């Protein structure tokens, strides 16, 4: 004699984990510190300040430039965190390197939009007499 869903719903429900879920719901994460006093927020503000200084100051930047500088600063801080994790563990997994590469490319494109410039390094450094003469 076969059972029908109509006559025995608990067994079907149990089979599919409706009444007794196999994987219980995860607990909610702890509340996030949004007051801006954590290490991430402090580093973000420092990097953003430097970005805006490179662009001529906050008063000389358009709203779009400020928004791009914020996004670039966020990426820089996150990439620094990833680099720290890689150093702690002595390396990275393949998928982590892919994510790191994507974030780095996104950062490079964002900085290019902001107008970063390549500044060639001087290949002929001054000799000792020129260096000492400039110091006086």
C-alpha cells in the first residue's frame, strides 16, 4: 500500500528537511562598528586624504573625482588587508589570487580615471660634488 502526501505529510516534509532542517539557520553576525573608529576606517581616511591631496585638495575636486577617490581608497585598504593575510599564511590560494588580481585591475582603472601619471625616475643621479653643493 503506497502512502500519499495527503495522508502522511510529516514523512514527506521530514524527507525534504522542512520540519527538521538539516542545516540550521546561521546566527546573525555581530553588529558592525560604524562609528568610524576602527582600524579599517582610520586607514581608509588616511588613504582618502592622500588621494584628495594628490588631486589638488578636496576643494579643487569635483564630486565625481571625490567619489572615484573614495572607491580607490576602499580598494587600496582591502588589498592591503589581503596582502596581510597572504603574509600571515605564507601564501594565497588560487581563487584568492584571482580576486586579488581583479581588485588590483579595478584599482588601476579607477586611478587611471583619476589621472595618475607615470613619473620617470632620474637615471643620472648627481655626483658627490653636486650633491654636497646642493646641501649647502
